[in-house]
């Protein structure tokens, strides 16, 4: 078949070998960016706070409000200067063009760095995806690659980024394919170089940083697999999908609310930072992207009670939608992990017959899938975190959530396009029925 010919092309095997240095280059760039985040966070929340006589900055309400408000101001200034489009624009650009405008990447990374250092409830995967795609686009431009080869090169570099997050090379490669909804391209032509590149980045982070950015989540043990767990996965998947639908609704509403401030990014950033800070003053666990906070939740969350856990999950959804729509640049995966984990832990307290790990992972995965639309990669990624026996349970929850939300896009623009298309189809049907009745 025509789509299988690339397995016989020497250029494709050259690209497969080229994925090794691409993975190393992207891995080193990602390490540098992560180091900037950690040094910046240390400088603000530990060193500066210590100089002001504050021992625990993330537990000091006025410092939280001050930091997030200043962060909102700086994000607004960065947006005004660099005109970044955010994760939504990035994914659309990757899907439509197969590459990105790499000259905008430094400004976008600075905006993301400010967002992450000042505690915004966004993940680092968004800016790192832009970093990888930018490197791939730059290389393809310098090497004067044709459009199809440039698309593969950009995808390969973008895949390498996710090797820094997860212990699943296949999951990392699929994630880069599913995020921009690019499954209609020649899948394996893109997939294998992406796997090689993500393996290189994963090895680099393991060697130089001691582990991936996803952390070492230690989920509680369970007493072996039971068939009953497969039944539990259905309602847990529905709960996760429900939380995801809430996320989508809030994201759209805040997006529309902030539209009048589209050309006033500084004002929008200050509003977002201040509002986010006011909420975080009372619930500091919702600060930052969520991966370290999820580890804290795993250690101490059962002592918080059902109401507090549900409130934490809800507020994490609220502040993530708020941050993403007020100029803070970042991803949605890790915030959704925290929100889903908190809600899943609350369900366990309500129904202790269901193992805690089943509750948390099913809701966590279902929530992430409902807002990201990445069922295959999420199954592979979460499967790498748990014992193999639970993989079918997680897969059921993911499938339930995906089927419930697959036609409900997060992006308001896509929702408007679908609504317009539906109205057009209804108008055509009405016209045809009218013509038939006249005949």
C-alpha cells in the first residue's frame, strides 16, 4: 500500500537515526528550561521569602496574593510584548501547518517561565511542547526539508519533550500525536522516530536529573485484582467525565468573559493573578502545576475529609481555567491529575469498599482524557505508573470518559465551528423538506 512505502525509504531510516541527536538536543534544552523553573521557584518562594522573614511562603496568605498578583502583571507584560498564542494556538498550528513559528518560542517560554515560577495552576508540558516543536521547526527550516519531512521532524522533536515527563516511551510518542489530533497522518511514519527521540530524552533526564518531571507517584497498594474492579471503572469513569465537562464549561465561560480584555493583556493578567491568589491564600495546595502537590495529597489527603477533597478538586479546575484564560501559559495534564486525584480520594472515603488506587487512577485518567482527548497515550502513561493488573480497569474508565466527551471540545472556537456546521445542516434539511413538500 502507498502509506506503507516509507518503510522502504532510506530517508525515513536516516530520520530514525537522526531522532537520537534530536532527542538529546531537545532533552538538554528541556533540562535547561526545567532548571530555570526550579531556580526561579527557589529564589522566589524560599530565598526572597526567607529574606522577608517568612519560613513557609506557600502557607503565608499575603505572600501568596502578592506573588500571584505580581506574576499576573508580568505575564500580562510578556503577552503584550511577545503576543504568544498559548497552548490552544500551538496545538492548532501543529495540526494545520505541521510546524510552528519558531521565532516566537523564546517569548513564549519566558511567559511560561513567569507563569510556572509565580505559582500558576498550569503544567510545564505546554511550554516544553512548544520548545520541542520549535527546535524541530528550526532544524527543518535550516535543513530545507520538504513539507512532509518537516512535519515528521517537528513531531519527532515534540515527542522527545514528553520523554522528560513519563516512563512510557510509547505513551510519550502517542501523546504528541493525539494532542494536536493528528491521527489522520501516516501514523507509524511519525510514531517510530518519536519513540526513539522520547527514549533519548527519558534517558537523559534519568541520568542528569535523577528522574522524570512526572515524579515518583507512590500509590497505595491493593489486595490483588478482582473482576468487580472492572464494574467499578464504569461509574468512576462517569465521575471523571463529569468533572471534565465542568472543566470544559468553566473554560468556555471564562474565555468568553475575558474576550473584552483580549487587547488589554496586562489588565487581564493582573485580574487573573489576583483572583488566583485570593483563592490560593485559603487553599495553597492548588498552587503550581500539581505534580508535587499530588504527592502531598497521596501522603496526607485522607486526613482532609470528603468535603475538603472535593473542594480542592473543584478549585483546581477553577484556577486552571482561570490561569489559562488570563495569559498564564502552560499545560492541562498535571493540573487535571491533581483535580482527579482529589476527587477520586473523596470517592474512596465515601465508598471504602473500592480500593483507593482504583478510585484515584480511574477518576484522574477519565478527567484528563475528557479535556485532552488522548485516550491511547493516557492508557499507556497511567499504565506505566501502576501494577499491570489494574491496566484494564483504567482503560475502561478512560473509554467511558472519552465516549461521553469526544464530541464536546474544550476549545470554544471548535465548539462554535461545530454549532455553525450543525445549523447549516439543519437549514439544508429544512430546505430539502420544504422542496419535497412543494413537489
